[in-house]
C-alpha cells in the first residue's frame, strides 16, 4: 500500500506560500488528518480510490504569515479569487467563512465546529492530484 501524499496542487500552493513567507509560523499547518478526521469524510484523509492511491486533497496553512497581522485574510481572499478560474481549488475556509463554487465563490458563514481562525484550510479537487503548475495569486508571486 502506498503512503499518503499531498496532491501536486497542494504541494505547489504550499511551496509558493513558503517562498514568499519563509519565516512564517507553521504551528497550525497540516495535511494528514488526525483520528478525529478519520471518523468522517475529510479532504485530510487519504483517498484510497485515487490514481495513484492515497492522495490527500487538503492543506492547512497557519494564519500567522508574518509580523503583519491580518495578512492571512488577504491571502485567503486571493486564493478565493484564483479559484474562480482554477478548477484545482475545491473550497477555502478561514475566519468562520467558506467560499466554494456553491455560491459562485462568495464568502458565506461557515457552520462547522472549527472556524479556522488559526489557519487557512484549502481543499483541492481531483484535477489537482497530478497538476502542480503555479497558482496565479498576486500575494505569492502571481500576476495581477
């Protein structure tokens, strides 16, 4: 059985964030879900049916990107803007809000147990499993 692995889109986004914020806090970063995640459907759980198997389609990025407070809100919003034209991103959760294609990528209240104030949760679609091209996000090197 193959080991769990983060989708190539997830690796690419994480690498872009790391390149632009090399000293960021990584305390709340996460990929592989814990025992609590394993009890329910979660993009942090490996997908045994993926080809190749065991892809993880979520990445949590710590909200403390730099000494400048609130920067994670801007990054989450730029990821949301990018997602409108990049099908590799499935949804984003941050600061008690979620954005997805369900409401044309408009932010709306998130009703889950974790309001994601300490990290940005980014979930990826299966189209990102093997697609690691750079994301066009201005705050992390993309073009406006």
